[in-house]
C-alpha cells in the first residue's frame, strides 16, 4: 500500500467537510420549513414531496461525507470506494434534475398561466387570493392578470397605484372605477399598465435558472470530491518500491582483510 500525499489528503478532507456543512444546513433548513408549513397548515402534496426529497438528499450526502472522512483518515479503501460510488450516483442524479428542470420550463410557464387564468374574474376571487394579488402587484409593479386593470372590473385595488419610484409604465385609471369614489378634483390617478402574468412567468423562469445554477455548482463540487477520492485510491493502490537487499557469498564466509596487527597498538 502506497503513501498518500498530505496535501492531497487535506484538500480532500476540506472539500468533503464543506459538503458536509452544506448538507447539515440543508437538513436544518428542511426541518425548519417542514415545521413552519405544518404549523400554518399550508402543506400541499407537491411541497411535501419536495421536503421529503430534501430529507433524503441531505441525509444520504451527510452520511457519505462521514464515510469519506473516515476512509481518508484511516486510509480505508472500501470506505473511499463507497464514498466515490455514492457521490458519482448523486452527481448523475443532480445532472438529471437540472436537465429535467430546464426541459419543463415551457410546460411550467403554460401551466402557471392557466392556473392564474382560472382565477378570473378577480372581483369573484377568494380573499386569500386577493391578498396575494395585492402583494404581487405592489412587488412586481403590475395590475391584473391577463388584461391589466380590466381584470378587476369596477373595484380596482390601491395596490395597482403607481408610486414615485415606479419603473414600469403607468396609465390613467378609468374615471368610472372605485378609485374615483372619493376624489373631487380632475387630477388623473395613475395605475400600473402591465398585467402580472408575464412578470410572474418571468420571475418563475428566473427562479428555475437560479436553482439550476445552484445545483450545477453543487454538482461540480461533488465531482471535485470524487476526483480527489480517486487520486487517493490510486495512491493507496500503488506499491512502494522496496530496495532489494543483495547478500554476498564472501560476506557470509567472513572474507575480511586485516588492516593492521593488533600488537602494534599495545
């Protein structure tokens, strides 16, 4: 069994320690979100599936990093092989998730659009959805879903009003709307002109890109740990060159030459 370079071992341990810290943080965040949504009774089936997936990924990754650290410290080949195989499978799974996430963008955008269109007309929507729409309109600086302020009918909410720092285009509100009920002058009231669905879809696509970018960074980090692990395995599998000891027949026979007579020193 060969010797492992100290710098190589330390680099490997640092990388998988960072992976372990990330896995522990992911597990803690998943536990926190699970408890939060459970207390608020907002747990949906898709959200619950995602939380369970995060539990599995973080737990398995954390267990593999512990095995990897043990294998590096004890120079145990089987522990290192188990870590390498597990991280390779995990990297392939992450790449698969990234490809699927990028492939379903058009279907996801269309599904999101249809989901919001089913909420029309907005004046008949539930109070919880109207509250969500008010937050969306103030945050994204938009009004309505598909046809702008027309989706609200007569009762246009104040969340559609343009503020001084608005970057999106604004338009004068119709005078036969609820915004002019308590107005006595002829000053126009400016509201957001753009509808919210295109902005919501763009925000969703941006979120998908961000998540895929994070997953790609994690995958590259995992691949780096696998490469370092393989280098360590190669070093452990390399046989050390042991110098050959040559025995001389003359040495066995005691063939020595007397350099000086002992009597000379007496």
